[in-house]
């Protein structure tokens, strides 16, 4: 038979358990809210789903690391029945163009003179990142371009497309027989952004740039990705052009194009160089200072800039990219002297440098293979 004290104790216990449960739930929700708020801190208002469906899937996968998420989303992103062969390096597209899957064929060991990264297409054929990746995912939109990563953010190894070797693999730059590493420029470790090139562009060394008055540096045009991710050498991303900086490197024009990954949370906010200063204050000045000083530790003078180091806007940068794309067309069609550049190409069938069976037989075999990005490619 229950007495008053037993009833009171029972209800007190129930009341305590309910309150304790609500307390735990509040703590968990608070932690989740703070995490989400940090992730979307650059949004004007807190919205759990302000990003593209793809970006939020990648975010969930990183937060919860659930195999079910990884399996399901990998299928959706790649359209591949064997999801284990793909990694999360995926770029979004605003077009309905064909999606191409790229892989890296590694030859030699990293940090060695023999190290090479060749790019393969979905058929497993080696292609040139210089000549075979389309510049524009959608040719109707010149503000969106494909971006080939040479150097991941926060790394020091000076990796670059090797213009002088068959199929233009990535290799580490060599100076006086030694592998080249850039020095840390305080307060940064290595390169402060993902660094690479825009395919099917060329800064013509035979012509003066009408904006700078100096000839081109004989390379594909450089680009720096201002987003928050750390990419991987050989990755290909669809990016939005924001603006440009004209570096004068040892008397040659060396354009630096500011871009942002379409899958980056900042992409919705960044449409021009002025937006970059608003949402990433100090980044432009830090970039300018880095390029000015990064060769000084090697005993070279500070680099100079055209336009007194002032950046140019999106419209100007789009025009610069278009001009270098026209220069590349002259190069690949044999209209200009190519010098030591190897122009062998798998995709440009009308080029005098179209890949031959003899060239194919010279391409090295892999000793390591790594899957990379799915990128939109105009079919």
C-alpha cells in the first residue's frame, strides 16, 4: 500500500528524469547549432541548407563520417556503380554537359626527381592537362572555367605542369639539380591557397600583353583558389572567376586569376573582386605581399606588379582569360612557334600535334593510381 512519501518520491524521480533528458537534449542541440553556425558563419542569416545539395552532402559526410552517407552520395555524385573508386573531390556545374572522371597515374616516388603525375580520363587514357581539359565547362558562360590543381594549399613543393614532357605531367620544379621548395613567408606555411592553372590557355612569349606592356611567361595562365578547402595535386574543379592580379616576374607578364570553387560555401557570395575584399578582408593584400616576397629568401629581388599592384575586376579577368585562350588556339594549331613545349594532344584531332601511336607507346606506366574529381566537361 502506497503512502504519501512513496507517491511523492515516485513523481520526483519521474520529474528529475524528464528534466535531465531535456537538459541532455538541449546540450546536444546547442553543440549542433554552434557547429552549424560556425560552418555557415559567412551567411547573412542562419539557414541549415543554404548550399547546393551536393555541398551539404559533403558537409554531412565530413561531420558524421557515416559509411552509408559516403556510399549513397558517392553514387549520386559520380554516377559510378563502383563508388569505392571515387573520392570526394567533386565540382558542381551549372550546365548540363557531360561529366568526365579523372584519375592520376603516378610514376616515381614523391619528393624525387623521377616523380610525375599524369592525368587520365574516364577511359584510363593519359591526357594533357594543358591541352585536353576544356577551359569552359559551358562555353556559353565565360565566367566559369575548369581549374587544374598543381599545388595544394599549405604545401611548399613547387609542383607544376611540365610543358616540355609528353602529355605534360605534373612534376616538381628543379633548380640546379635540386627539388625546389618555396620558403615560408610569415605567417603562412607554403602556398596560402590552392594554386594551379587554367587549361587550354597560354601566355604568349612572342607578343606583348597590351595591358602590361610585357610579353607572356610561356605558361598556362595561373589561378589561385580562395576557398577554404585543401585540394590535391591533379584535382580539377569548376570555378568562378573573380578578378586578377598582374605579376611582372623577371620582366614577363604572369597573370594570377582569383577564382572560387562552385562547391565552396563562399561561392554564393563572391561574384567579383570587391566581394572578396568584403567577405575575406585582407586576403587580397596578403596575396599581393606573398607574391612580392616569396623569392626574396632565395636571394632574388622583390617581384613587381603592373597597375601598381592593384587588382582588376571580374570583367577584366574574363577578358584576360579569353585572350590567353586565343593564344593557346594559335599554339595548338601550329600557327606560332612552340619552342620546347610538347603539344601532343588526345582531344584536338585537327591539331598537327595530335597524339600518334608512337607517342602513346612512350607514355610511362603507373606504379600508383589515385582517383580524382568528377568535373563537368563540354561534350
